[in-house]
C-alpha cells in the first residue's frame, strides 16, 4: 500500500480517531485544530477524550513519527517553503495529498446542520492546496455539501469526496479499524479510488458511489437506528400494558437475521452527539425537498416521550410525589464508555425530576465531577455509595457495566428506601432482591 501524506482538520472524536487510526495504518498524518492549548496537550500525549485505545494509538503514532499536530488548517496543508526559514510548517517536505475535514457540524436553526466550520476551512485552505489534492468531507453533512465545498474551493484541479464515518463513541477506535463498510462518494473515479485505498489494509467491503448518495448513507443509517430504538421503546410500553416481557420479545425478534439483535434494548431514550442531530437534519432535508416523512416524525415523538415515561416510573416508585424526594442517579452520560453528556437521555430525565422538586445526587464513571451547563442542579459525586445515601430511590440511567458489580447489600444499608428503578434493564433483578431492593424495569412483568 502506498503511504499517503494526509492532513486532518479538527481533533474531536472523529478527527482525532481518524488521524490516529490512519497513522496506525502507516500513513503520515498531521492533525490540526484552532485550539492551541489542545494541540499543545496532544503533542505531549495528553488525550482528554474518553475513548478506549485512543491515547495509546496517539502515543504510538507520535513516537513513530507518523502523527503530528499543528495549530490551524493553513499550517496543516502549507506547502514546502511556507515557513519563514523556507521549510515546511507541517513537518514534512512532501505535499499533502488528502485533506480530511472533521470539523463540527452542530444542529443549527430549524434542525439543519450548521456548515459554518466546513465552509470556513474550505475558504481558508483553498489557495494552499497543491494541485491534484483530494478534500474529503468526513463530518456528517447534508446532501449537496460536497458540491458546495467544491464550489467554495473554486479549484477545478481539486476533487471533493464524501467519506462518512460510522464511529460509535466508546468504541470509535475499534469501529474505525474493524469497519462494516467503507463508503466513498465522488463523481471522479480516480479520486474515490485514492481515498478508498487509504483503508485497503482493513479489508472491508467498499462502496464507491456518487457524493450525494454517500452523504445520504450516513443519515439513512443513523436515522434507521433511531427508528429501531424508538420502535423497541414503544414495544416495551406495550409489553407493560399487556403483561408481556420485552426481553423475551426482543430475543425472539433478534434471531431473525433480517432484524438482528443490535439496537433492541429499551431505555430512557436515545441521545448523544449523532442521532438527535442527524434525525433533525434529515427532517429538515425532507421538508426542504417537499417530502413528508411520518416514520421519522413518529420516531422523534416517541423519543421525546421517553423521559416522561421514566419519570412516571420513578414517581410511582416513591409514592406518587417527587417534591423533596432524594433520588440517587447512576449514570449521567448518554451511553457507557464515554464522558459525553450531549443530548444525554439521563440528563433529560434528571431535568424532569428537578422540575418536580426532586433532590438529585448523581454518579457516573465517565463524569466524576460537575460539568457546568450539563449537570446543573445535580450533586455530582465520584462514588455510588454517596449517590445512594438516604435515597428514596436509586435510578439507573446509563448502561455502565460497573453498576452490575456494585456492592448492592452495602447500598441497601445506606439508602432510605430500598427501591431501584432500572431504566436500562441492566441489573439482575434477583441480585437486587437478595440485597433487599425492589426492582422496577422497563417493559417487564
């Protein structure tokens, strides 16, 4: 495999994982970010993102000389001779061949993706890109963004490729190095093949398509998963009403190869940095195209109901009134294995509890201290015992496996009322009952 010279713009979850993993495949990678302090930390090997294996991969890449960090997109793509001494700002004498745009595309007004960062970088680097360079949109962007990026670059000699990421927080490194598929979209076949070749060592099925279809693949996949989660949450509610057990129902569904077993676990709703943003963006895209999408609308509405459903369970568990009740929360992040609090369903439930006057103490392995703007109103602690002390109910909101291994008899001794509301069906009810707790799950008899 021919080693490429790659620039990655943005060092968030996607950018840093992309850069570190491409370096591990043997490419020479420079990662850029506008945050000078962050770049300084990364140069020292300090990775603040909680992502298994990422710190090690960054350290290996830096030590091997295949991974470096610079401040600003211009320095990442700067040609030879751009530095004051005539040298290279990006640490190599070779011109950059591929530039990955991994900048944030947050949800903007009306649910549309905000492309300001993508457009700003394109305009910043367009005059510095060497002839024949390929620009890759790795960020999740609406259909038509590759064409828009091409227009902003204003360079006929520069190809723009859509190469969506399919990384799950908490397993991003594993997902990158063990992909289900590689999707590359571009109207120029040679450019698409050059980008696909970067991943050749991974041996994954590769789809070469047009840019618009590649851009749509990411939305289609994420929104399908969101609909699947909303479906199983609705099914859990129906199971409760009919006396069925959602565990057994989803097990029976999962053996069907057409359905599969993933994303069939009920919970307090879906959240995080991707699914909410992408579902709202696809709704906006659909509206702009004059297309009515009732399936997606129903999925969003079902998800919005989930926090209220969980609060109903908690209210019932503490006697019908939440005011002045002390609730111990186990889990604050949107999923286990990450420190990400963005659009966390756990925090949505917490907000509803606070609105009804409950007093909250929360423990999360990924969030051991308060985070202003996210955990306001919650007394965040670094241990489960403090969260459980004098609690009228203990509520499991995130599926951290560590919660299964807690000393539940000890927690029972400090809780005011021995009640656990398990919104993830994470715990073994028999273990809880032997410890003296009553257990309330989701979709169960």
